[in-house]
C-alpha cells in the first residue's frame, strides 16, 4: 500500500501555535487520512498520531542556508537536496508519493530521481515562488503535477512560464467549521473591525490603521483590533510593528498573536473582517476563517482574494487606498442589517466551497489521478 508523504518547508513547524498557513492546510486536509507529514519539528497541538509525523534530520538547519542554496547553480542544488533527503529516500518505497509544499527546488530534485526510486512527486504552490525557479528546476518539473492554491497563481505561472507544465490543479484553502463558527451577534453594539495575520508591510495593516483614523475623524463610532505578530508564535517586535503602534488611532488596539481557539473566539466577538493586503495575496486563510465565523469581509482586490469572495460575503476595494477601505467599512459599520446579510452570505459561501472536506475532495482528485497514471505507466511498461 502506498504512502503519501507531505514535505513542509524548512521553516514550517507542524504546530497550531508556531506553524503557518501550510501547517494549517496539512493539519486540516490530512486529518482523517493516513498521510505522513514531514517537517522540521512538531508538537502535539494538532493531535496527530506520532506515527504520522516525521521530523526530517537536518531539515530545520536548511532555513539558515536556503538563500545560498537557491542562488547556487542547478547541479549544486540537486546534489545538496539529494544529500539532505537521504533519510527520506531510505524510508520511501516504490509507489509512494512525495507531496512537496512550496519548494520548487526540492520537488525538481526529487523529480530527477523519481524513476530510480519508483516514487511520484507533486508540487503544491502556496505563493509565487515558482516564478523564481531556474531553468534546471523548470525542466525537471515538466512532468510533475503542479497544484496551486488559487486560479490566480495558476494563471500567473502560465503567463510567466507558458507550456512548461503538463498537469496543473487547483486545491483551495479552507477553514475549520468547528473552531471557526458563527455566534449570536449583537448587531446593535459598537462594531469591531478585526484583522488577523502576520504584521508585515505587504499585509497592509498600516492602510487599515489609516482607514480607522479616517473613520475616527469622520465621527464614525467603531473599534479595531489588530491580531497577530511579525511571525508565528512568540515573534519579536520589528521596525514595522513599532511603526504600527505609533500610527494607531484611539479606536485601534494591537492585541498580539493568537492562534487556535483563542483566535476563533476573537473573530466571534468581532463585527467586520478587514484584509487590506497590498500585494498579490495568493489565497489567504484569514478571510475564509472570518467567513466561517459569519463575518462580512472587506478586502483588497488583489491576487486570489477575489476568488475567496466570488460567491458572496465581502466587498472588494483597491489596494493601498485607505479612503476606499474606510468607505467600505463605513457602509457595514453604519448599516447593521447590511452587515448581518453580508455575513450570512459569506458563511453560506464558506459552507458551499471552503470547508476542509471540500478541500480534501479537491486534493484527492490529484492523488487519484496520480494512481491512474501509475497504472497506465506500469501497463505500458509491461507491454514494452
């Protein structure tokens, strides 16, 4: 019986507290399966059985040298990654699948030796890093199935690298409907706008702070909570987070990093979710978790975010435009009925498209097609 191994990147501990979006995707999509998660480190916060977790030796140390490896010529990259994967290659058996998350160089390396070991390789892209791949990596990935977390990412890759990949798929992100569930909200209380995510410039939190300042000056009564840190877990303060502290208006507070049940509780106590990204955000988890909690979403019209809101539940605004963001927030703040209606639409959209069971179905299409291809390949090989 084949085993599917999911390789998280070297900076992604498998942890609800210290892990990021990829860790959350793996934990929720794979929870009821038999796949093995390969990671630099793990804890018991996701409740996975220990036999389904594999701490790859030397993998966590790659984080400090990864930029050097990535700038090296392709033959050196291949040699380096083959060396790093020796323990994994001794573990896999013919017919197994190695499902690589967000590391084109790793998937490309494994693709060059897949026939030798009788394994199949999949690459799942959660951002635009594939566009940085060198020609050696791209050529090695030609026959490798590429999964994208949004149609935006797939189109972006197709435009930059036309006719380079034989098979591509879309597997969306989702949210945990048990943890992120709608409460009974008091729509007549002072509305609270909430942001959850990393406090880094491209997430646009400074734009939201300016929008809240505009609302305050206009006499609009509302509160804003900024939930997150510069990284995951107990991250350090940065120049940017200190700037946010200085910029925030009286109606805004930075509450720090939250995860799991504590994060979900903050969303349940909020009224409106803001996603002010100023980059091509591929398909962030945060708006989906907000929709699962019944919150209306105001988000930048960038990247894959419009796909998350395509079925209702949110308003799109131009990126890096605090006036437009403030205007959309004001519509929802001052109209409780509209706010409630938008939240209900978002929750219905979440149930129809973004529960983790739906994501699992999309993922299984990839795995089943791999199995079918393997059978065809084996049959053709036996006839030859």
